[in-house]
């Protein structure tokens, strides 16, 4: 019932952090350049998606949350492009502050045959000025109470300065709002007082100046983070081993990824899905299980990706961990799932019948029905 319970929820979540654009140039490579020992990539298409804190927004949007964002952008072409991408997913741009001398981050990757060949970045990484920081605080104070959860997405590009981050955490705590942070850098004292942080094993090792190699060192590091940053819950993501959490005791929730194609953005998905589940009043263990499923869906895709609730439910049932109840859909769920599948060009087959008992004839009949398309929807005739 856990997933179904999340389906009709639209929590309100606020994201503060470094917005950027991820730009992909897709092509193929047939030869090496005569001018230098480099690949010649024939680009046949390009795509731009929201990156950094924008990828967190994209993930929340896919899950069905209502999202607002506070950030600082430059007065450049990339900023206009960024606003356009936010408007496309119906996210308001009224809390974006323009700072004249800044260049909004854009990361361009050239991809040939699913391999990243080179990446080039254009961006400002110096700290935002005092005026911008004050403007963020004014917005934040005015709207903080409208949200269920606050997420800080720190990519180290200058928006979340030490003083600003500390002020945001203080205000969130005064208003009894959970504030979650995806941290950056070595100095975690700027996140002091947050509800939780989501560092990976490498980041946690660097922040605690330790080597995490077994359960003992993991326990020491996770406890040390909780104490030194004054957190409610301490959490470390362990990539293919799952997620470790510590409040009063250590628990490791194993990962559920079947195939890993690309870990780009997996940290954004963890932050977004934790925030989403917690804002729907789930406890921390339920939230971590949900985040594991969401990132399992995302690492199975290429490029910064997102997961919808239906994909997560489908993924969980593919792991054979679901109960039969999760497969029984309401009319609303069916219409939503069908439109999502049609967007993916899936062929949908419908059949129905009375199944007082299930025998081999029924099974052959269902197998045959399924063979005509991608997804079989079965109507159970009630008596």
C-alpha cells in the first residue's frame, strides 16, 4: 500500500541551490581526425535538460510534487534558456534573482555511441554577492511556511555560501520545517543543524577525514557526521551497496538497481525522492527504501534522468517484492498509466474474464493475450 498511498499526493517542496543546464550533443564516431589524435564525432541531435538543482526539480516534478525554486542566475542567454526549461514543466521563475556579472552554468557533453567523449563547461563559480544573498533570505522568510520540506542542492557554484546556508537552516528550524541537503566541498560545518545530509561514501570520507572500508569505519563516520553537523538523521549513500542511515542505530538499506547504465544525477534523485517521501509523512526508513527504488530506475537510463511513481511501482514489482494489491488499479490510476505508456509508444492489450480458480487454460489464454502487445491490462469480472 506504500506506493499507492503516494500516488495521489502533491506535496509542496522548495528547492534552493545551484541551477544549471546539462547540454548533450549525440552522435557517432567513424574516424580519427587528420589534424590531431582525436575522435571526429558526427553530431546528429542535441538535447538540453535542467541540471544541478534543476535535476532535483525535474525529479520532484516527475514524482508529482509542486515545486518552487530560489536561486541566482546571470544576465545571459543561458539564463533565458534555463527559465524556458523551468516554464516548460510549469515551475515558477519568480524567485530567480539576476546578478549582473554572473554566467549561469552550462555543461556540454559530446556523446558518441553512448560514451562520453568530452565535456566542456561555461559558468561562474565565485560566491554570489551580498545583495543576492539578502534577496534569497527575503524570499525564503516570506514563503518558507508554504512548503512541506526544504531541499538545498549544493553544487559548489557559489549560491549556497556559508552565511546564507546557516541562515536558511536557522529559519527552517524556527518554522519546524525539515531541511535536507545534498552537500559539496570539505567543510560540512556550513550545514550544521540540517535535518539530514546525503553525502556519498567518498564525500563522507573526505568530510570526516577517514577511510570508510567496513561496517566499523562506516559507523564511526556516520556517527561523526551526525555529531559534528548536529543532524537529526545521519545518512551516507553507498552506491551499489545501498544507503546507510543512523539516528539511534545503524541501518543499511540494500540497493535495488538491476542494471546500471549511468550514475549521472543519482544523487539528485536520492535527495528528491527522500524529500518527496518525507513530505508525505513517511518515516525515514520508508523514505530511504523509496529513494533506493527511484535511483534504481534512474541509473537504468542514460543521461540525467527522472523516475515517475508508476515507473517506480513497475520497477518494484519487477523485483518480485510487491504484493498483489499493488497490481490492482483504480480507474484514475489506469487512465494515468495508459497515457504514460502511450507517450512511450507502448502497445496496450485489454482482456477480461472470471477466474474463480486459475488453471492452465487461463494461463495460456493470458500468455496469448500478452503476446499481442507490451502491456496487458486484465479486467476481473466480479460476481
